[in-house]
C-alpha cells in the first residue's frame, strides 16, 4: 500500500512540474473532440474557414497513462492496469491571431498555415505535431475567439466597421451600414440649393431688366428714337420672351419720355415768344407816350409865349402841364413793365438750355446708378452660382452602381468585383460604388455675364 502511495505522489509531482494539474476536473474532454492524425483535412460543411486577423483560443490537454496496482493481500500487490488522466498545458495554450501570412506560431510546435482551413483540419494538424514533438497524445481544443470585422465604405448612410457573422453577404453589410445613402440626409442641402437657384434666376432677370433700362437711358441721352438691344442679353440665356417684354416696355417709356421733353421744349419756347411779344408791345406804348409827351411839351412852349403876351390865361397852361404829368407817369410805368418783361424773357430764353443740362445730368446719374445695380446683381449671380455648384456636389442622390471587395491574402490585398449576394469574409473591405444624380439642375449654372464698361465719352450740357 505504501508503495502505491509513493508511486502516485511521484506521478503527481511530475505532472505539476510539467504543466500544472487541472484541479477540480472530474472528467477529461469528450473523446469526440479529440484530434488524431487521421482527422479530415477539409472543413466540414457549414464550418467557418479561418482568415487573416482571426483570433483563436487554443487549449492543450495532454494525455498521461498512470500505472495502478490492485491489493491481493496485506503483504503484496499485483498490477491492475493503466489509469488515464489529463492535464492542461498552459505553456502552449492561449490566444493566437492569424498573421498576415495566413499562419499562426505555437511555441515548440512551430508554424501552422490556417488561412482558408477549418477548425477540425487545424486541430488535427496540431495534434499530429504535438504527438511528434512530445511523444504523447493530447486533446486539442480550437475555438474562434474573435473575428476581424467587415469594413463598409462608400455610398452608405453609416460607413464603418461591423461584426462579421457566418454566411454574411454584401446585402447584410449594406443593411448594417444603414442602407444606401439616397440623399435623404441632405434635405437641407437640397432646399438651400433650390433657394440659391431661385436667387440665381432672380438675379439673372434683374440683370436683363437693368441692361435694357440702361440702353433706354443711353437712347434718351443720345436722342435716338429707339433703344439698341444690349449684346449681353444673348449671353444671359433664359426665355427670349422675357427679354422682348423688357425691350418693348423700355421702348414705350422712351417714347413717352421723349414726348414729355418735346412738350417741355415747346412750352419753354412758347413762353419765351409770349414774353418777347409783351416786351415789343410795351416798347410801342412807350414810343407813343414819348410822342405824346413831345407834342405836349411843344404846345406848352407855345402857350407860355401866348400867356406872356396876355393872349391866353394861366388855366390853359395848368391844364397842359397836368396832361404832361399824366403822360410821364404812364411812361414810367411802361419802363418798369418793360424791365420786368425783359427779365422774364431772359429767364424764358435760359430755360431751354437749363432744361437740357438738367436732363443730361439726371441721365448721367441714372446711368451711373444703373451700372452700380448691374454690378451688384452680377455679384449676386456669381455667389449664387458658386453656392449652387457646391450644393450640387453635396446634395447628390446616390444609387448603387456596383460593389468592390478588398480582401487580404498571403500575396497582399486583392480587389475584385462583387454582387449583392457575394459572400464576405472577416477583414473584408466592402466599397459601395455609387452613381449620383444631382438634386440641383446643372443646366442653370451657366457663366454669369459681365456687362461691358461704359465708353469714355464726354457729353456737353446741351447735347441731347
């Protein structure tokens, strides 16, 4: 009995020194989980194949047969057979990651190519290597602790990495990434794009109207009967009917303004003629008064001589002097009226040139103001076009056009085309290639026209 105890103690010490006894283990792993050199060399149907980046958890349970004896009597013992026990080799077990070359390295056992292989196949290879190196069999457990994620990028709502699951295909990954990005999240950009396009259209119409108005002002300044169509209208594009409407409206305004100015000129001329006739009439009256005064003075001289001789009375002389006084008063009134009429005549004669100079100055100011408005409207067109172009790029609606998969291999990354039902492996990079449709119409993003600078021509104040 003592010999049996000593033998068991020796075995336990040896086991503890080799790798540590598995305490509390009541039974070894199931024989169905053991790997033998005769194990299948291919993955079982439905069994995942190993890929680069997979993290494996490998456990080793070494098999030890311990001899036992049976007690035949008190003084001697007889052999009873073999006692099989297991202990875990913690020096070999642990986590192993499939390296970029598709292999793992286990201390003392060497390197094992695992990419594309099944767990049972790898388990069998490790068991054979263990038997060869240690001279004893072992039960090997190989589990996949963690698999590399699948990376999704491109025209999806939520690009990123996602956990790989067995049987994963392209549609699964796209669904995990939130589906195709069809532009629903860019609603704000679409609305802003529409606003900018409306601002661009409004600015374009404003520039057209201002260009035609400027042509009308130039026609008024030059005295033309109709305005010339600006050449910049052709570069603005848009509906031709709108430009024709502006031209017809400005032509009507041009004719009305010319008629108003002609009426003003006629009124000024008529007023000048009237004052001129008044001056001439007053001068004729003054001449008549002068003639009457001369006649009265000559008669007064004759009466004075007759009075001195006593032939006439002094009453006759007084009466004649009174008449002379009245004539002189009327004469002075005529002189005052003539002076006033001549002043009015001078004002009337100056009204024509003054009206022309005022019209020329007003037209020059109006043309300068129109030029500033055209410049501001063209700047609005430029900014609206730039913003609409940017929003056109950011508010595009995506439609799936194809898929590409980038997969690591022993030779390095490889790219190949895929379909919606193509299988995905751990570590794959799925690129969703999108075909975009702009939410902003590019036909309206034509170049903003630049107005021609006014010619350096000097106009006199009387030029019409």
